[in-house]
């Protein structure tokens, strides 16, 4: 039995690596995705393109502009000269934020009268707009307090606020995204390879030859899935090495738990890939079915959007998504240093889901082969 499975695994590796497209999926896609998510996909908001509409032309208004730029969040690159130009700046997307200081700003401050500063933001991207408004509000409020203290000579009561971000002290989205790429790469690679492997045999007519060999159904299933499990481990190790060495993201948790959870995760992914192979007749159908499952799985995993913000019905549906559990596990290992004593509920849930999916897919596969 082990000799037959071994020969089947060797055959699969030969078939995979003689195809240039498959080599690209195994070796190029993981690194490409890592670079995209590491550099391009970010929720960090810095160097916000800003237009400063200064109608007062005073020292106080120029000081406000200086503080905005000194914060590092705002980059003033446009100075409108009219309200129509402000409208044009926002319409054409030349600036995300427009800050307007009305005439008489400095005079009102000197008199102790109330004054205001208008902050306009392009709300097309609501997340970035909200962050930009928050940054501007903090800087302007701080400047107002400093001006009040200078004018009255009375220092306001200070409250020392000490903040500290655990697990990701710099609050870099890259530290959050890169570990998640490992889970996504494993899912995409193994789904594609597993779903297309059986269909390819059926298309070229070699599935009948396999059926008349001494291979038992369980041996055929293992021979078709184990090679891609090995490739999944390889991609996990590849992305982990690049993530730790290139992006300088340390693994704070035990690597043994990472490998254990990856093995459990692969059970679900390979089972889903096997199921797709039983409902597809051509490689094109297998490819389309893979992405029909893959895209919703990523969106409903918590990778991009918090699951807690989704409708309750959708939240219950995410419990059938293996990516949901593995993202919690891998981020816990990378960022928090969690071990089995904390992550065992997610690993157990993933194991139960993996066993169920793999069993259903194997039974369907055996029925189709029969």
C-alpha cells in the first residue's frame, strides 16, 4: 500500500513540475501575493494630500499649516485662491482634505472671541476620510489649547494620558496583513492544484487507467492529496521565511504550533479542493468553481473586514469557513505569541471541520470513481 501511494505521489510531483504554469503557482504566486499585501495593501494613513485655503494670511494661520505638516500626516501641496478652486480640487481628486481658515482668524483669537476652522474631506473612501478628519481635529484642538494658554497665561489642568498598543506597537497594517497572506496562499494554491488534478486525469483520459490499477480508492485519494499538502507546507515555510527576513516580522509563538495548525488547516482546504474536483468536468469549470469559493471565503474570514461588523446571519455562516479559524491562529502565533493553551478551541474547531469536509469529499470522490 505504501509503495503504491509513494509511486502515486512521485507521479503527481512530476506532473506538477513539468507544467510551467503550475511552477508559477507554487513558487511565484506566494511571493507575489506577499509583496502586494506587504507593500500595496495598507490601511495606514500618512502624507495625506491637503489643500490649505488661507483667507487670513496671518502668523497664526501659517503656524496652523506648519503644525499640520510637522505631524507627518498631512502634506500641503495646494493653496487654493478661491472657493471655486476648492471645489475643483475635491472634484478632481487632487487633494483628500481641504482646510479653510477664514479671514479674521487671528483677530478673533486676539479678542478672545470664538473662531472656527473648516475641514473638508473627500468621503469616497470613508475609512481614510474618517482617519484624516480625526487627525486634523486633534491637531487643531491642540493648537487652540496652546493659543488659549498663551493669551490668558493660565495653564489648563494637564492629564497625562499614557497609551500603549500591545502586540503591534507601531500599529503597522503590514504586521497584520503578512501573517494572513500565509493562510490565503495555502488556500489558493492547494485549492487550485487539488481541484484540477483529478479533472485533468479525466480530461486526458488517464483516470480510467488509474481505476484498473491495483490502487484502492483511499490510496488514490491519498496519492492525489498528499503531494499538495507537501506543497502547502513548502509555501507556508517560503512565505514565513520571506515575511520574517524581508519584512522583519518575528514569530513570537512556538513554530511547532504553527506547523500543527497548518496540517489541520490543510485537511479542510484539500477536502474542499477534492469536492470541487468531483463536481467539475473540465479544468475551466474547476478553476471557476475554485474562485467562486475562494473570494467569498476571503471576504468572510475577517482578513479585510471585522466579522463582528457583519449581519448576524453572515456571522453564523463564517463558522463553516476554515480560513476564519486559521487567521485567528496564525495571527495569534505571529503577533501575540499564543500557544496551544490559548489557540486550542480554534484548532479543535478547524480539526472537526476538516475531518467532516474531507470525509464528505472522499465519499463523493469514491462514488464518482465507482
